[in-house]
């Protein structure tokens, strides 16, 4: 309902206004960044970063560089590995906690105790534990999405309208039927939401893990996070911003894909 | 038209005249006519019941009077003053016409007393002390004593509706606009609410524009029933309820009540069927 | 007085029914599992890979030692200095993010015009992970303190603003209509309807905001910074003082939990109406 309202409010005027704000933003950035050359005074903060035109220039050079695309590939692989494992482990765990009270009583408090530890705090422990750097990054990435997915699946499965279950029982459904035909589909929307949020966190974690592990030891690097960090260390500031924008685009693409996929799995949520 | 009720004194202010009103919605390029050349005359102090199937455009009419949206053509007058019409696209929402909403719109974050005091507090004409004193008195008069400091979420839905009506009366409006306020209540609570509403009405005479699709409610409360056709909305038949006020629940079983019921029912059913067949989603 | 009494009784009631249920015992079974797995896998069975991990006994001996081997335990002032510095950074960032994000979110949700101008820009910047800002923050802000606070702020700010805006959009339109009806001006409606109506969402946003604040603070402290819990974890790794890593992690977990509980308590305190409504609905 809310989405529909937003859509109907979206008009040419809105698009125009949004564009104006973005153009003004870029203009201020460009002017601020070049202020030392233009007016002989360095505008604080913005004066220290490269102007958008220089960023575009540097980007144009990078798109033909295969190592830039290699970074994309590396980050995407890590995100999807960590994310897929989080789904495969998190969804059954969340569902099982929702249907089995005893298991819930045992597992949930421990889960809640571990949850406030930020995923990135696991980075060193993970590097010590896992034999390869790649696996340790994947593990931290997994953690990032895992908590969100479990919490959403659990919440979704617990909030199922009891009448659906009663209706199914009265029609003679077995426990397995109820699980497969009621609990699973009724939880799907929460799974989709949890995954979308988890995907966002995954990108955050990948970037940081790449910066900390790759950037720190200079070892098995790669990935867009490492790209940003090495650009910083190497002093090519334009490339930092290229890296930031690239990650933004990559994260956006993966969330959109997920949303499309989620929409396909939950056709009944479409309102007209 | 106030021949119905000679014994009771009627207020002089609060007459509504709806003249040839048309409202066309244009959401996605397909024009939908919600109200079609509708004219209704409501004298001051009358309880006018607007009856029609769900989604027929009654609420649209109420919203234009309240000033929530404009109309396509026609005029609406309050005491010979133009509320909206050509040149004045939308009426200003104001405290002379107060809406009692379908789902109830008491602010859940204010206590019942704060809710009732809200209108005068916003106007700021009286001091806070005076307003709260008046609010407390109004609550006592309406039998709401003891619920002053409760939040709306803590009291029954029937009580909430009463608080809402008292809140509306605090501003001394000329007109009360009811948008199916008792729709969600069970029939027992409803009957209590009806008597309470009439009691409040006898104490504070205002014009009441009351939307409903419950015929029994309409006949019990109203001086007049205006039965609307299904979309587009337009008066189809006017039924006078010549049962004298003050009324209580004994009138429900009176033969005259049955007669009026029969007269109205056939018209309403026909419209309801039309609306059902058109497959409109309830709004 | 009576209000705090009710809350008190409710807490007591919940406490006693919790103790009577199997919940606390199951909880300890769960904790037992986790801790004994840690103990046996590392120290007794010495499973491959696990044997390199910091051992349970080692960690707790260090943590509660009066004379810690690596210089950090609950008896050393150094430990509290790190906690204090992390807390101070969170405090600055969270305060700033709330002070800017809540008003911005309120206005964005309230004024369609403002939303049309600002929101696309906001959405354009949002997909960039906060942690990708690290190098840029170091370049823009001199020193090692400001970049860390900036990152933490940025994460909180996005969460708070977005949730506040969604909160305003979630408010039922009837509430603002009711306020206009009762004679409230646009500004009065903002203060009395929009702000309290969005409050539940704002506090959900603040809960998320404090979580992501810790999340990015740790990253910031690991990459740059001289003190703080993230710094402990990273330095302990580099200096091969592995038990300190776990001390840092546990401390982070505890403090992170306490801060978000504080936000929740503040929310309950400011939204008595909601607490009481939910308490009735829950029982």
C-alpha cells in the first residue's frame, strides 16, 4: 500500500527536483575540490578530496584495466559465498527455533549473547582459525548476514496467524504438511526481507574485511575493499572514490537482484 | 424540513447546502466519477443519515465538506457561506465542522483528557486551566468519569468512540461529520453507543451528517435518510423518519419503525446488489 | 505513583512466571553447551585448528587476573580507559546522528517537496558501505580521532534518518486530518501528531543506529585509532596476545548490549502510551 502511494506520487516534477539536488551536490563538490586553483583558498574538508571530473577521468582509465574488474569479481564471489552459506545455515536454524520450543529455549539465549559482538571483531580470531585468508573473509561475511537472516526468519515464523495453522489442522494436514505448506510460505516474506538487509551488511563486512586483512598484511588481497585501501596507501585519491562508487553500485545491484528474486518467490504480496 | 421535530428547539446555525456537486478522480489516467451531480439540503440541527453501499462515494462527499479534498464542480455552503466551489477549490478544514472517523482517530499518545482538551488548546483562546476544567466537566456529563488519565489504547472501543465525540464537541462545532464511526463495533455495543449519541445530541444540538450502511442505525438516529445510489454517488431516495425525538430503544419494535424499514430496505438492497456486481473493493 | 506501581507489579509478575517456566534452565543448558564446546575442543580434544585458538581458561584467568600477563584485565585502569574511549566515540557519534537525523527524517517525511529534493541524493549515497568511507574520512579529517567518530556517525545517521522518515509515512492520515479538523495549524499538527506518531519508528531506528554505530566503530578502531576496544582486538592479534582478542570481543558484546538496552529503556520511558497499550494487548 505504502509502495503504491509512493509510486503514484512519483512524477516528472519529483524526478526533476531530485536531479536538481544531485546536480547542485556535484557542482559544490567540483567547485570545493578545485577551490585552491580557482579562488586561491582551500575550502575546508571538500578542498582535500579530488573533484568529480578527475574521478571520472580516472574511472575511464580503469574500466579498460582487467585488474579493476578482477576486484569486482573477487568481492562478488566473497559476498555470495558468505551470503549463501548464511542462507543455508540461517533459514533452517531460524525455522527450527520457531517450531521447537525446547531448542528455542536452549539456542536462542546463546545466540542473543553472541549477536551484539560486531562481525568485524571476529576478523582476527577468524584469521587465526581458518587456514586460508579467503576462508576467514568468507566466515566474517557469513556472520554479518547470518544474524539478520536468523532473526527475521524466526520473527516471521513466530508471527504466523494461528488461524492458518488451525485451518490446516482442521482440514487434516499432517505436521510435515503444515511445515511445508503453511510455515514455509508464510515465512518467505520475512526471509526475503532478512536477506535484503543481510545483503547490505554483507557488503559492509566484505569491504572492511578486505581492508583489514588485505590492507594490513598486504597478503592475499583483491576485492574492491582492498582496491580502496591500496589506492589510499598508494596516494591515488581519485581511485578511492572510484572504489567507493563501485562498491555502491555493486551493493545496489545485488540488493536489486535479491528483491526481484524475492518478488518472484512471493507473488501474493503484489497488490495490483 | 424540520417539521419532523417541532417540539425540540433547533439551532439557527449549521445548515449545509450541497449544490450540484461533482467529483471525478483521475488516478491513473482513467477518470472515475465518485460523486455525480449531487444536491442535498440539510437544515441546522438535523441528524441527516447518508445510507449507501460500501465504496459508493459517500466518504468522498464527507471529505469535501470537511476540506480534505476539493471537488470538480458545484458548490457547498455552510449557512449561506461558500465552503468550496469554483474559485475556492478546497474548503479549509476547521473546527466548525469536525469529523468523527471510521477507525477512530483519538491520538494514542495523548490521554483521554488531553485528547478532549486538544481542540481548544490549539485555538489558544482560553487558558489551560479553563480548558481542562471544561474538558473534565464534559467527560463527567458524558459518563466518562475515571478514564481521564487512561490512554485511548487502554479503554474499550465503545468508550473510545464516546471520547472522540466529546472531543469533537469541545470546539462547539456547527456540524459533526460521522464517517461510519460504529462500523467495527458489535451490535450490542452499537445500541449502547446510539443511545449515548442521542443523549449527547439532545444536550448539544448540532447538525449531524452521518454516513452508514446500517439501516437500523440510520432509522433509529436520523431525522431523515438519504439513500445514495452506488458509484457514482447521488441521492436516490429520501426517507423521512417521522418518529418523534427523544427516542429510545423501544422505537425499534414499533410498527412505524418496521414500515420505514421496509420502505428503505428494497431501495438499499437494489443498490447494494449493483455495487456487489460491479465488484468494487471496499474502501 | 500508581503508574510506577503498575510497572513494578508487571515486572514482578513477569519475573516469577519466567522462573516457573523451563526457560531459565534451558538457557543455562545452552550456555553450558557453548562454553563446554569451547573448552573441550581447544583444551581437551585439541581438535585441528581449534588448538590454536585462545583457550577458555586462559581467557578468563587473564580477564580476572590481578596481575594480567598481557597487561589487560578488569583490575587494570588501562582496560577501562579503552572502554571509556570507545564509549566516548559512540556517545559523540550517536548524539550527533540523533540530533541531525531525527529532525531531518521528520521533515523529509512531512514535506513532500523537501523529500523530492533531498531523498534521491540520500538514496544515491546510501548504498556506499560506511566502511568504504574509511580512507576518505582519514584524508578529510586530520588526526586519528575525528575520522573514527565521523564513520560511526555516518552509519548511525543513515539508519536514524531513514527510520524516522518511514515513521512519519506510517502515521495514519486520519490523525493529521483529525488535528486539522480540531483547528490545529500545520505546525501544531507537526508537533502534536507527526512527532509523537513517528516516535515508535524513531526508537526502532535508534536501536538499529546504536548497533551499526558499534559495528563501524570497531572497524574504524581496527584500521586507525590509538585506543578503544577495536584497537585492542587488532593489536592483540598483531602482537600474538590471543587471549586479549577474546577479552575485547566479550567486552564489546556486553557493552554493545547494555547501550542498546539503554536506548530501549529511554524509548519506553518516552512512550508510556505505547508501553501500556502493549502491556494490555500482550496479556
